C-alpha cells in the first residue's frame, strides 16, 4: 500500500524538516489502520491479538532544575488502536521535549501517554529504561534459521500467499529469517527486519516460507501492515492451530518498531530480546 501524494504532501512525510526547539504535541501524525487492512480483506478491526513494540533510543528532557535527562522509551501500542503513529512525526515530537522541564519522570510519562493517546485513539503502555538496563543487552533467540533453505518456485516480485505450503506432519516450531526487507511507502527507503514465526500445526515448508518472505523485498508498506499480511497469509493458507508472527526491524532515526500479531494473547515483550542489529 503506497500513500497517495495529496495525502502526505501537506505533512512532514518525505519533506526536509527543521527540528523543533519547543514542546509541540501537534507534531504527532496518526495514520488510520483501516485502509491497509481493507487491502487484506478485513472490513472491521484486527480479528486476533497483537501490538506494536517501539523503542526510542534518543529520549531527553530537563528536570525541574534544568538538568538534562536521558532514557530509552519502550512504547507498546495495541493492534486494536484506531491509528498508528508515523515514525518521523514521533521522532520530531520527542525532539520537541529536549528543552521541556518536568518535575519528575512520572510527569514526563503522563505527558507522553496523553499526547500519544490522542494521536492513536487508544492509551499506549509506556516504560522508561536506563541506559544500563540489562534488558538492553542483545542476545540471540533460540529459533530455527531458515535463511539457507532451498526453494523450488520462482521468487515472486510481490508477496504471494499461494506459494506457502505444508508437509502434513503436525509440529510446534519457532522459525526466523534475518533476510527480510520491505520499503517505506513514502520515501522508498529500505526497512530491514528479522521475522520470527512461532506456530503449531502442519509443518511449514521452510523453502517456500523463505521464498514468500523474500518476495517482500520490493514491497512498499508500513512495518505494521507487512506483519499483518504475513500473519493473515499464513493463517489463511496453512491453517495452523496457533500462530505468532513478529518482526524486529532495525532502527531508523533512533527508533525501532517491532510489530507482533498472534492467535492467542502473549507476553510478547518477554519472548524476544534485542537483536544484534538493534
């Protein structure tokens, strides 16, 4: 899904931008989720579980005395929110806080939650982390990497669910590919990610799954919509008993976005640590 030029021409998307020096919640730009979902055949909201885990590494503000403070912001947005927040607008908004004074970190979080809640149409979950938090140490995840799997069909030029197939044997697997790439629908910049798939059901053909994931290489869409497409294609094509899809995208502008969608509720923030590219 690409944005029509008249929509984003009047916004900060794809434009040369001056970084703000004064707190301005009006910089936040919310994008309606529903147009992307309609292209996937969804006429209402998201039918299962999911959310978008954001990590902002460049958060700074002033305390009551004017001393600069820094932290890392973890932001979890429900997949059932009306809107997503456009990443450049979030970066600009966070920049506008650099000279803003707050009496405490709780006051800062209250401000962030109120501003982002208005933008998203839902209240996000927020957490501040110090720079020495052990959670920020990257570790590998115990999943089967499919990046060397061979595939027989020709690689599609766009995502094609029909190439996904199963072998019939029922298994429970955790798979990962680090080769995933899609493109920003506004700027055309590459978006790199590691895609994790946990499922229970008929065994997925690893080669066909890899070919399907690689077919996103020239696909233009937002992170959240790419993950929803992968989840729905796997759910509709292979009929698993359980399914969870998560993409750990590399950061851009000091922010990484990690959408997840699942057939059951999951404490997903504890499932995967930060990866080497994050």
